[in-house]
C-alpha cells in the first residue's frame, strides 16, 4: 500500500511534541499504531518501522518522547552514554501525559480511527507496558525486548516492579525477546508472562534462541534476521485481530 509521511505538532503541558506520521495515501480512517522509540530517539529505523505499518494499512505515529530536551533528537547507536542520559530525562508521569496527548490529538485526525495499538522497542517496550495499564484508549500492546518491567537482579531493595501492575493491564499483550539478551534474562521474561496470565490477562510471549537485545533493528549489529522475520508477521496478526 502506498504511504505518505507528515509531521504532527502535538500540544502537551510541557510544550510541543512532534509526531512522525506515516499513513496510507487515502484519507479514510485506519486503525492506529503508536510506535515508541528505542533510547536512541526517533531515528531512521523507527521511522521505517512506522512506514512499514502504514504500508500494511495502519495510521502509524512515532511520538518524539525526548522533545523536552530538544526537537527531533536522536543519537548514534554507539553513543550509549548520551542515549541513557536522554532516557533518564523521562518519567513515567511525563510519558503517560505525552501518550494521553497523542491519543487526544489523534481524535482530530481524519486518517486515524478509534482503534489504537502501541508497539515499542527497548526503552519503548517498557513504555508499552506502562501504557497498557496507565493510558486509557489502548486496545493492544506489542513489547519488543522491553526492559525495566522486572527490576534488574542488582537493583536496590524496594525498586518498583512492573509485575505489581499486572492486574491493572487493560489490553492484550504480545511480547518478543531474545534469549541472549544480557539485560533482560529469560527468567525475567517468564515472570512477566506468568504475572499477566495469573491476573487473567491475554498475554502471548515469544523468546528467540540466538537473538540478543535489539534483534529487530536491521541498522544494528544485534539484528537477527530469523527472529525479526518471525516476530513481524506475528505482530501484524496480533494487531489485525485486536484492532480490526
């Protein structure tokens, strides 16, 4: 499907956030997918992911969650110190407010309908889990190697755990993880899946052998073709089921 790119100026309590949009060329309403960035910002890879969703018939928007630090910021994959610094400037409260602003803005866009899903990668995967229980209006969430849901094993005592929020999750969740992800061990993935299922939630998780963190990003050395090509159609099927 042919697509067109455009930018939205989304008003928030803290300023104006850009939403990078890719949508089918027609002006008919389409299901929406909010695409959440890695810690590196809304870079060319994230924009290409949004474009791929648009080519499948979705109105895809990638909000610039680092806008408080400056418009359109992205950093090279090798500059991890700056990437982690930018991530540290975000807060759950700020992200929640930003996503509410995105959803509110979309109500005025002719190309988007009320069926809204969210997908996120790395930092964005954790944002998806947050949105699933804190942002009304989300009908489905896809988590790609989202960290921070379970605190690291060396985290200080009392570090908040996303597992405690599992009963509040309000939409179906699908998750994709790499077995060789040093930051998100399979045991943590299992704990998230089990917490969701114990709470009676619709949850489907996939862990890929030989894949590490960032396996879906074909611009990174961690790209894993086999895992990526399995996860993508599963994601489309998941959104097709819950957003159609």
